[in-house]
C-alpha cells in the first residue's frame, strides 16, 4: 500500500546548513523542503509499485517534456533496475515523449 507524504503549510523546511548548496543558489534559497534522498526513496517506491502492479503486462511510459524529464528518467532507471534484478520476472517497457504548451493542448487520436 502506497502512502503519501504530507507537508503542512506551516512547515519551514530544513536549514540550509545541513546541505551542500551550489553557490549559484545560496542567495535564492531559505530552506530545503524535501531532501534529495527522500525524493529518490519515493521514486524507488513508485517504481516498485508499478513493477508489482503491472506484473508481466507491457508498460508504455510517456514523459511530458521538458519539466518531467528528470523524474521520468529516474523512474525508468529504477524500473529497469528491477527488470534486471528480479530473475525471470520483468515488465516489458517502452518509452515515449510528449511536449505540451501551457496555452495549447493537442490530442492525437490513433
């Protein structure tokens, strides 16, 4: 069962002193809301859920460019890792990309 992570509106985040912040971000940040490791752990959990839910059913993963690219590649990497390391069990996976504009939505019907 997947659970969500809830961040209250009043949450102030973690102090920047606890992290290595790139120089060019130092003046722009006040705190870190969600640490990098927590994000990657959550992506790994999502990949495991997908792997379990789909079984051996084919999966088509579509990335919405450009904003979703980093999350998408991390998720696909973790699914591929599960495919390599689960013995005879794997999820057939194909990947694709789509680009949207905020002022225009294009829907293709096949």
